């Protein structure tokens, strides 16, 4: 389902196959994946993108493959990263129910909190490279996905990888955290 007009580069571990000028593209997220030996595909954008819809178009993929990484905060200032498919909405109550006892009601983090906690600007947040005390939850809907797309941490490119690798590197747990119809 790739759009043939979107240039692609494949980068695996420390091996780079240069088929696009962005092959030298690096972020702390790509560095983390390289250090872990995780295979991924760099999906460059022709312009910065900050929404799932725009990123899916730029990457030539369907929105269901996109991972929305949503940072939530409780009343005590603790953060959790909730990841749902691009077409889904996160359910903060379900996220809270999936966390250990003691977490308070969850609210969406603001742009400054997102930047401070994740090191990424709002709209280009990755579920990788987070502080150790920020739990990561992936919606159960990803269990049957063959591939997923995340932000590289830079609005100029995304990354495609195996969801099993993503969950492992993110040290994430799987739970039903998306809103149900």
C-alpha cells in the first residue's frame, strides 16, 4: 500500500542503504533503534507534519498503521504514554485502570509538558526514549498489526517497524486503552 511517489530509505542497525538523501537522517529515536539492532524503515516527509492524517499521506500508508503517542498526566504530576492506532481515540479511564493502584485521574499533557517529558514537539511524539518513570501502554488493537508507523521525533520523517519490536524497545504493556464504539 505504499505510494510509489514517496521516497524511502531503509536503515537497519548500523548498516545504511542510501537510496534517498535523508539516509543520513538521525534522531535520538533512530539512534536508540540502531543501538538495539532493530530494523526500521525511514519514511521521509516533503514538509513537516503534525497530524496523523498528514503523516499518513506523506508516508503513503493508511492511518490504521499510525501510532498516536498521547502523553497523559495525573494530579500528582506523574506521566504515562498511551499509544493507540491513528484512527482511534485514547480512553484516559481505561489507561488509568491499566496502571498500578494509586494513579489519579488522567489529563492530557500540554505542549510544554510534552516537550519537557518526551523531548519532542507536540505532533511529532515518539513512544521511545522516554524517562524510565514514564510507563508506556499500547492498545491491544496493535497485537494483530503487521507493521506500524511512529514519529521519528522529528516532524520531517516517520519510522515503520514491526510492532513486536516497538513494544519491546518501548518496554510497553498491552491493554485495551482505546475508546470503544
